C-alpha cells in the first residue's frame, strides 16, 4: 500500500498505515468494534485494513484517522503518539 506524504484533498497530513492504526488502537485500548462505531465504518473494514487484507478508500481512512485523533492520538511520520494533555 502506498503511503502518501500528504493528501490535500482530504485535508489530512498523511495517509494512516495499517501499522499506525494498530498502534493507535493499542495506545487507546480501543476495540475494533468501538473504533468502527466512532468512525462510522464496519468492524470488518478496521480488521481487514489493519491486517492488510484490503486497502481502504481514502475517505474511509480519513474517517478512521479523525476518530482516532478525536480519541487522543497524533499521527506523525512513520508512527503515532498519544497527544499531550494541556
């Protein structure tokens, strides 16, 4: 899967990779079903994207990214971190 450095069309800094998605969910202790509900996508979409069984369309990845950012993570080049409080 290509990892684009920017996506001006979607207004997000970069496309989230499956590894970043797995790390973000682990940091947040967020289940696939819970993230799916927050992002308004199916649980299978989350699982299949994380396991690199499918590529999600850009709007789906953007919805997942927004949900994770709202929950408290920050996506950085090649990784993810918890957003600092304050």
